């Protein structure tokens, strides 16, 4: 029961791990990550399907470097991934499966809202990488900054007025760049409907026109990430926590919204019951051999009772 209580307490913090949980010991000279395979279900190791998702693999990530953790945003490219933590770390790692420990690169996002060294100034919750640019959403500051995706030199930054009244720990939790260059940015909210903003262009440029929408997650859930499918529809990752169920998640699918509409999705998969899961916060969509691939990662809150998971699925039952 004590473990369940700790899980609930951490979830109520909604990915804002207190500074004492950001491990301060000196980092190693070289960062290694080990991928340990885990099944989709411990109770049914042969299980290969979860709703509209075909299971490809899942791995628990461990590292000699205590900075590896707290993953809240993810971008996957051929052969490697860029993960961002809610403590401001950017981690480049090879994709599994890989035997033994593999080398990873980790560095702090040097420039961001407020001085470096205070966790609230680097609380990264959302990420978009496109067209040679990387956009980061900072939760505590309600700001969007644009960077060079390799060097992380700043190219633009804004604290949109439309986000000013979002609470410190409730957004921008998810961000999507649409095919026409518009952006959708979602507040995490506090349960029930939350706000979403549709920017006419770059949200990291002050004064970009914006319209307000509403997002309706599954009952009892909050959005943690979103991604765009190749056909233009939205994938939405939603998380809940319960005293007995622990962390659960639901993946939903929605059409692009019309002005003034409420964004709602239909369920594609539920990470609950005997399914392997943790605090799923990050989502990335790629393509392999004509298949749409989904990658999900969990935020361990720098808590030894939780795991950093990386999960890979093929989308096989999305319909139209």
C-alpha cells in the first residue's frame, strides 16, 4: 500500500519532481544505457496485440548516469532517438534492440526561460522536430522556444499571451506541427476538458495569431503527448493514476479540429490491467516498410520505484 501511495503522490505532482529528486552526484565521464527486453504482458508473455496496436518490443532502460530519466518528450529518427527530460536534459540514444550497454549523449538545454540551475526553468514537456528546427514547450514558464536540433542554439522564443493563464504545472504538455505549418499546443489541464491552442504559424514567434479550442480526454485522464499520423489525424496519449490501478494510459485518435470545435478522440489502445506500463508521457510516430510505427516512453520521475520504458508498436487497426 505504501508503494501505491507513493505512486499516487508522484502522479499528483504531474511530472514536476521536487528538486531533491534530481540526483545531484557528479555524472560519469561516459553515459551508457542498457535495454532490457520486457513483454507486453507479464501474465501473458506471448501477447502481441493491444487494441489497434501490434506489439513489436518494449525495453526497460537503465543507465550508469543518474541524469537519464524523467523522459517527457521524444523524437525518433532512423537509428536514434532524441529524448527530453522535465529536468532539462537532452539525451541522444541509439534505438533498441542492442546487446549490452550502449553509449548515449546527454547535455543540459543551456538556454531557456530563466537562469540555468533551477528545475522550473527547464521543465520541458513537449517537443516537435521538423524542417531542421526543434520546438520545445516549457511547462512552468508556459513558453515555446525554437532551437537548432543539433546544437540547441536558440533561434526564436515566445511566451504566448494565450498561455499566460495556464497554471504552472498544467501545460504546454503536448505540441504538434500540422502539415500546413500550423501548431496545436495542449494544456495538461486538471481533469475534464482542457484548453488547446491552434497557432496560425510558429508559436515561438511573438504575435503569431492563435485561436482557442477545447480538448476532451477520456474520463479521468489528462493528455501527456500528441503526434500527427501520416494521413493527418491526431494521436493523443492520455494518462491517469489510481490508488489500486497505478499508472494507466489510453491512446486515442482524433480528426483535425475545426475552429471552435472540441477535440475528442476514439480509443485505440488502453494500457491497463496486466499490460506493461508506467507513467507514459512521450510519443513519437515513424514509418518502417510502409507501416506506421509508434514509440512510447515513460517518465520515471527520478524515482527508484518506477521504470523508464521505451515501447514500440505498429498501428494496425486505426480505420478511417
